[in-house]
């Protein structure tokens, strides 16, 4: 049997000194040894690249279990090796390599101390004598010496050597410099920046003029020509698009007013450098206003989905009143089972695109799986998280081709469903991240997340930056939800950066409370108290009835009224933790078409229960399979019934089906 290090092992990869920790690459050994002893790293070296393993994977094949060497590889090195040598092993040539993630070693690696990699690069680029001269001349330096686990936060938020783009990059300034030099650049190049803005606005004014001419011409043609039935929709789309373009250009013209105000401030600042700090803050305000105008003007219009009345074609089965609860109770059965997970399925989500329906699931075994709903086959698999995956969501902002996940490893990750690649990691939370929710406005551009660090963060998923941090909970935040409609108890006249006043989010936490927050100001509005243990699920009513549902470790389901700020119902019947609650799409036979008084809940007692919110009575119960071990995550899935079609429209008929993730791994659909 060959051993690690002999001629049969993979060729050692030679690497130059590259201390900056790239997300996938192993860490440079020489960089690590700057602040650590060689004894500390001898057992954490990647056997492929001979550097310190990043995201360590332990090789555990039966063929070489007699070896006593540490058989660790970095995740990226192993992926590259397996791509080049399918079904082989990096220790010795044989088929069927067996490996697993080593979380304990990762925690050890995270505690290694390192110096700032940007500062190390600065040393490498400057002779020793020049370094000393630079230090004597008060050259800006970074003195960071911390753990690898702390490094990302330092580089993203603190390091003075981090490069920044000029604020006027959208207008054409390509200047890039360290953060500490940016203010100097903004002051010295005021005239250059203003000329860029003037040129930009001049082009917009000409665009407005041309668009108005096109619109007037199109309207005259419409008045003088009677379109045929074949081309009437085409004419209508063209006019709608032109109107949209004019509106966009007019919005951009408002930028000029903001820039004129900014010009005055810049002149004042140039005359009196001591007022520079105040100028910078005020200039930020105007830049934010300009950004809002640009976003508003750049919002796309979908002319491909226009009805005859020029309103967007939409169909939301969740708000439909065509699903009979009595029919569901009498005829529902287990329709589909998705097998693959071997541990708790904490989160599920469903989506439809390319005329196919997909289900994603996140599990306690650190993985995310994607399934074709029709065939129940697994079509994608993500294993980048190092700890349990709590929530998974298809991103509406990315047309549902991107999946977002949260984890016990303190991160939120974005995955490309089609290419199977990880796109982005958000790692600003300092504790596990559980609940996540996308905004129902602005095409899902905003994401909120709850964490064990007692905070809720609001993210812009276009820039992947934090917009707000909500502080108030006394213990970890387990679940979050965003109001689907603007509240009627707020002033909706002023539209701000994030959707406008009136939008709120709610959160449930280990401190037994539910809290409601203003999404634009991050202010706490309401605290609901009543649960006797951790709140595991919160849901806003989807139809604007000003109520919130919650489930808890105390086994109860509760309903809260936002206007009166009081608890209005307690639903008792579960005998274990209530993990998931929601408002059903069902109506009862003989009731009004707007009846939305049926809710549902899933529990560790392995049951799903339906309740009447007017009488507090249980209406129906579904018992999970014996091998499920408990109902953890719940969501309604609206499946197309291809055999049945609407007689009036010839469209497919949808049926409401309940999908759940279980405590022991199976994911099932009832309907």
C-alpha cells in the first residue's frame, strides 16, 4: 500500500506567496506562519497543494485507513482533483473516493492568527528601507492581527487599505483609491465631477426631446389610422413602451435639480476645507436621492405580458378563492415523496419557471437539494455550508434562478440553480442565521434575516450590502416575515429608498416575543408577548387583514391583531413544538368567496392541523408517516393539473397541495 508523499501521490502544486484568503482556495502557509508556529499547522496541511487547508475535507477511504498521516484536503483542491480524475482518490489511485467535511478542523483553522493580507502585500511591494521611511512619514498602515474567522469583517468594513471606487463612477469617473484617500479625491476633482454630471444630464435632455417627438408621432398615427385586429396589440405595446421611456427620462431630469444643489455645496466646501466633513454627509444625502431617481427611471416594463387593458398579466394562486377546503379534506392523499435527505429538513420553497415546477430543501446535514416536482427527481445539490441549513428561498429578484440559504455557520449564501455555482456569501451576522424572507415589493430586491446575534438585517440583494440593522430582541431571532401589502396605519405619501413608508417586517425570537418593525426606519413599532417559549414561526396575513400568526415551542398557535396590538386567538391541540404556521388558500363550501379564515400549522407531534379562526376549532388533521418523525417546514404548492383545463380560457387548472419537510428527511406532498 502506498503512502502519502510517495511517487504515487498527486503532484505538489507550487504556489507563490498569496496571503489574501480567496473564498475557495487554501491559505498560503508562509502567511499563516507569520503569527503561528509550525507545530500548530502540521496536521492541517492540504495533501494536494501543501498549503493550509481551507474548508477542510477528510479522506476516509477503506483502502488506506491504516495510514496515520492526516489525510486532509482543501475543498477547492479536492474539487479540481476530482474533475481531472473522476471517481479517483488523491491519496492513492483507486476508485470510489470516500470523504466528509471536517467541521472540528475548520474551527481550529478559524482560530489561527494572521496579519492583514493587504498590509503584507504592501510590505512585499516595498523594500525594507522604504517601509521604514514610509512609517516615518506617517504612511497609512493596517495593524490588524486577528483570527481568520475575523478577517472577512476586517477587510470588508475596517481595513484602511481597502480600495474604493469614486462616488461618481456611475457618471464616468473611473478613479479607484484606498478608502482614506477618497475624500481628498472628491474635493480636488469637484469641477471634473460636475462636468461629468452636466454631460450626463445634457444627454438625458436630448433623449427626452427625441422620445417626446416619437411619442407625438406615434399618437398622430394612432389618431389617423385604424389598426387591424392583427396589429392592435403591437401598437399598444409600442405606446406603452414610449410612455415608459418618457417617464424614465423625466425622472432622470430631476437629477439635475439635485446636482445643482450639490454644486453649491461643493463650492462652499472648496472654499472652506474645515467644513468638509459636513459637506460629505450632505453630499451622501443627495447621492442617495439621485440613486432613488435612477432606480425609479430604470425600472423595466414587461410588454410581453400585457393584457388588452394594458395591465400586467398576473396570476397568483395563493390569493385565489377557487380551492375547496371540504374537497381537500375528503379526497387529499399522499401524492409525492422526495427522498435524499437523512436528517431534519428545516426549510423548503417552491418555484415555477421555464414551465417547470421546482422544489428546494435545506437540511440539518448541511446540504441543499433541488427537485423536479413532476418527476420527484433530484436535479441539483449544494454542499457549501459547513453547518445546518435552516432556510432556503428562490430569489424573486433573480427570476427564481438563484437560491438563497441561511445556516448555523453564520452565513447567507446565494447559489445559481442552473450552473450549480455559489455566487455570493453574506457573513456579517455573528451568530447562526435562521429565518430569511424576500420583500414582496421592488421585485424581491430586499432580504431580511434573523440571527442568534439578536439582530435582524435588511440586505439589498442587488449590491449584497446591509441597509439596516434592527436591534431590540434580547435573545436570538429565529423567524422573520415581510408584510405583503403596505399597512393602512402609516403615511404612504412619501416614497423612500426601500419601498416607501408603511411596509413592515415581523420577527419571532428565543426571548418569547414577536416584534414589528418599520422597514424604512428600522424602528420597533409593536411588541407582542404571550408565548411561553421560543417563537419558531411568524406569518403576515397575505390579504391585508392586519393579523399575524405565530407558532412556538410552547405547542400553541396564536393570532395577533396589529391595529389593537393584542392577541386575539390561541389555538391549542398540538402536543409538541409548532414549527410552521400559515394562512391557507382554501374556502369552505357554501361560504363567501372572500373567506380566508382557515389557517394551518405543523408540529413535532407529526401532525398538520387546520383551524377556523372565527371559532378556534380544529377543522382537519393530517398525520405524517411513521418514518417522518415530525413536521418541521410547510408550504402550499400549486400544481398544474394537465388533464383538466379551464373551459373558458383553455388554461391549465391548478390544485392546492401541501408540501412539508420532516424531522427525519423525507419531503412529501399532500393533495
